[in-house]
C-alpha cells in the first residue's frame, strides 16, 4: 500500500506540473506516455518490437510533430493513409517470410488511434484558447469520476455493472462517479467564470456538460481496457508504476475522455 501511494503521488506530481506548465513539458509528457502505452499494448499481443510496431511508433511521433507545428488536419489524415499503406506493404511483401497475419496489422494500426491519437488530445486541449482551464475537465471526467465511483460503490454498491470485466464495479458506483464528476465540473465552471479572464456564465453549463459526458466516456474507456486484458488473460498492462500497473492501467479512462472533452470544448464554446 505504501509503495502504491508513493508511486501514485509521484505520477500525480509529474502530471500536475506538466499540465500547469504546459508547452514542451506537457508535449513530451503526452508523447512519452503515448509511446510507452503503445509499447505496453503491443506487448500484450507479443509484437512490441516487430516492424509493424515500429511503424506504429513512427506514426505517433510524426503525429505529434504535425500537432506541434499546427499542420492542417488534412495532412494528419494523409499520415494515417500512409501509415496503413506502409503496414499493408510490409504485410504483403513479408507474407512468405514473417509470421505476420492480418490481425497483427489491425492491432498495430488500432494502437495508433486508440493510444497515440487519443492521448494527444490532452496536449491539443491545453494549447487551445482557454485550454489552461478546460484541460482539467479531462481528469475530472476520468479520475474524479473514478474516485467518486470507488467510494460510492464501496459504501452503497449492490448491483454489479460488468462482473466479467471488473467484479468490483457496481451500478451505484458508476452513477455516483458520474454525479461526482458532474458536480465537480459545475463547481469548477462557477470558479472559472468568476476568476477566469474573458469567461461568461455560459462556461458553467459548458464545463458541466463536458464533465458529465467525459465521465460516461471514462467508464466506457476503463471497461474497454479491462475487456482487452480479460481477452488476453493478463491482470495489468505493465509494471512501470509500482502498485498501479502500466501507463495504460492509469490512463485507460483518459483515452476516451480526452478527445470527447476536446470536441465538446472546441465545437460548443
């Protein structure tokens, strides 16, 4: 327990400082987290050092470079096309030599989106106008939700939500987590509207909605990551964070929350 608490505090300290400072610090934090997460994901399928995996890593690095210099999204889409082309080219021309099947190609390509692209939205939201405030909604929807769900489930949980995927999660806990994140988003919106320069009362509704939808996505992201682990017969994705597992074990809910909150803030605001 002591190791878990210490490692959790260290991770929280690094993340909090990265979000507060922003800039290149957060940029490299997200990039490293994406690459480590992809490595953990590929390792589950025993392909973390294969050519397909390296193509996936290279695609994610290129994606972050494009993001840092603000290239048009059309260029980003072209990157995904090229990445798939290269993966399929390797698959075709190594078909008779390498022990590669179409499932490996699908796994390699999926990780680029599931981890590389999704986690990049933490940085993308942070550099948006007002992103210094809005970026915290990602973690309200992911981690405040998870914390509230744990305590509500512990004290009031009776009905199992997805026993085959996560035996301890309950319907009551999930509802408590969503409610806790939504209320936190509401309070946070009120504070930002009061002290944030250039904000109006509409930010309260915007932040509340973002926290609510983000919390729902966080639950789905958490359970989806658990489903993958159950399919592969593993407990954790990695051991990088003592007592917590790997990067994916800590950021599984952030993976879906980040792009959804980004979309809500960028489109509605």
